[in-house]
C-alpha cells in the first residue's frame, strides 16, 4: 500500500478484498455445479500465484522502512522513497544526502 496515494487506498483495499473473496466464490460455484475434483483447480491457482510472485519481486521496490532498519543511512532507501513519491505524483523528495535517525 506504500505505492498507492491516499486518495486511492480505500479503492485498492476494496479491489484486493473483492478479488480475494471472489476467488472463493468462483471455487464454490465450480465445485457445486461443475466438478468435485480439486486437482486441476489447485494447479491453476498455483501457476497464477507463481506468476504473481515473480512479477511482484521484479516490479515492486523493497520497502524503504525495511532498508532503513538494516542501515540508517541507506541510499537505496532514499532512492526508493523518491520513486514512491514520484509514482504517487508527489512533488516532495528526500535529498540524497539526508541522514535518517
């Protein structure tokens, strides 16, 4: 949720919850009306989760909070904070030579 601006956090949470509960609803409908065999559905879910995990690792930057917990003066953390600010459309940036406590 760090990458989401304040205006859209509620909307993004709603979408995440809807997708999460929607997958259970789809599974229930499939099991009730189509087939009781779970193996093919679990295989599809596993592949989707694997692709989503790989995309998450590639596209999402590490949390600046975690980086500052590892090293108080993390240049990479400042870079990621500025990227998140840019992504959210904020005009505020952290100077590269800032010191975090």
